[in-house]
C-alpha cells in the first residue's frame, strides 16, 4: 500500500526525522490558512497524489503570495495530474500540502528498500539527489552507496555513520545525517514498510539536514497488524477495478488489454495470459476466483470484469479441483439471465463435474462459446474478439 507524502512525513516526524514544518489542505482557503499558520512570505505548495516526479509535472510550486497559492490549488485540487509515473490517465490530486520553503544548498538521495536479491534490508544513498536515481545508477554507479543490514542484528550505528560519510557533507552535520538515517531505519523496521525513499534529503544553508520529500510503501499482507498505517489508505489513488474486487475478496490485477480473464489459481492464470498473447490478444486483467467458488462468486467476477470499459471479450478458464464446474456454469447462466452481455464469452471447463457443467451451459440456450483446452480457449476468444470489433 502507498501513502501520501504528508502522511509519510508525519510518520517520520514521530521517529524524530527532521522535516520542514507544513500542513495539509483540501481547499484553497484551507491552504491559505495553513500558510498563515506557518508564517513567512514564501511557501512550497505540493500536490498530494501517489506518484513521484510531481515537480516536473507542475505539481510542486514555490508560492510568494496568497493569490499564487489560491490559483495553484484551484488548478490542481480534484483534477488528475499526469506524471511520468502515473500512466496517461494521471491520478487525482486529493489534497495539497503547504510547507515552509527551505533554503537548499545540497540535494542528496536516500532510500531503504527490501532487496529481493539479497533478501535483506538495504540502504541506498547518493550525493546526486533530486534526480532520477535509476539514471544515476546507470551513468555514474560509483556515486551510489549501498549498505546491507544483517537481519539478525539490525542496523548498527557504525553503518549509519559510514553512509553519512559518503555524502560529502560538512563535518559538523555528518552526525545529524547519521542520526536521521538511523531514525528512518527504525521507522521502516517498525511499520512493515518495503520502501522508504527521501529524494531529496537536503542540506540547508544554515547547515541542517531535512527530508524534503518522502515516499513510503508498506507490505499489504502486514496491514492487519498495522491499523495506524491502514488508516492512511486513500482509495482515490487506487485502480477502482482492484478496490472493487478486493471488497468481494477476489484477487484482481488490472492490465491494459481487451480480453477479460476469469481463472482459478495463479499458475493457470499466468499460463492463460501467455496463451492469450500467443494467440494475438492482450489480457485486460487477471482475476483469480480461487478454490471452492460459489455460483454467486462466479457471477460477481463476471460483473466486475464487465465493468471495465476496455473489456471486449471474456475468457473463463477453470480447471476444477476443489472448484466444481457445475457451480461455475450455474454462475455464468445466472448472470446471463440477469443481464445482457453483448461481447463474446468463451468458457473452458475441465475437472470436477465437467459434464454437469457443460450440460448446464448447453441447456441454458445462452450464447456461450465453449472450448476444450487452454490453447483452444485462447484462440477462440481472440478470434471472437477480432470478429466482434
Ligand atoms: P517530486 O518531484 O514529486 O519528487 O517532488 P519533491 O518533493 O521532490 O520536489 C521536487 C523538487 O522541488 C525538489 O527536488 C526540490 O528541488 C524542489 N523543492 C521542494 N521543496 C523545496 C524547498 O523547500 N525549497 C527549495 N528551494 N526547493 C524545493
Ligand atoms: Mn522527490
């Protein structure tokens, strides 16, 4: 799960990580109120959405008057902002964060990740902050420091000092940088985070270390024991297809193609995605109905897939073990009795109660294209999709 910058900063501040003072707002009036609370005569005003690269997309502005703040808020709030991380449809700006402007002399990069290769928490830092870290890694890898944490003992003070020393900081702030790094690590460790990125971590003209930006993501499987993190969830930032499916306890992953897929089991789902592509189509999603799916569950799954406007054909591919083909078939027929479906529907059933299932489909008199094998099903759905276009 992702959270907003202002939420991550609040969390980090609780651990003692130095951040600029700021306040969140949901309207231009509230943003001006926040700027008055902060005082001063210039403020950094930042769009809050689950994406980085907001600066380049016009989502971060140094404002020098209430008018400027107001105009900026009106332009952003409630609208979608497209960044190079959001995809072409962008993401809704759900709130605005107003911060005191900092006088920056140096922008650094700092992050903590759960590195899959080493299976260890890893700290990454660079003197080249504020820019695309992937680009730094590619062009000047020597400017990146990595420190791997031993899970048995956790992060050691010498490691945070070692990291701080690589950042080319004046001697008198190395201690502060090292403490900030240690506090970030504790925040990461205590919250089941899988990413914490501060880009940039800065040195100010009065020699302070400050986290100017903050991104955190958390392991969704651990949220049951982190209610305080779960509260940060913002549904406006999620793919509505996935949110909807999660509410029905269905595992759904939205993709960009036109063939809706309803399958049982992740392995069969992967094979089906591959086969659809092989047959010349692109999957619109990956919906796993799991084991022992009732006919209601099957009908709900079809409804969910149909609610995606990009879907132009549907493939239901079930290899029933714990599942039962007759329940699946009944779910399909129930749905077709309830509503019109004007796109091709291809069904491949195999396994437990397959004859019963096929009979239910046949006897229903509904327009369903049946298939015997995975390959047969993939070719049939792609053909039907093409001829229906
Ligand atoms: P991002 O574009 O989504 O990563 O948003 P950031 O929060 O990282 O802001 C983008 C850039 O705006 C930073 O890299 C800084 O260069 C600049 N910026 C943000 N806050 C301040 C500030 O308080 N003072 C100054 N001078 N620049 C800032
Ligand atoms: Mn940033």
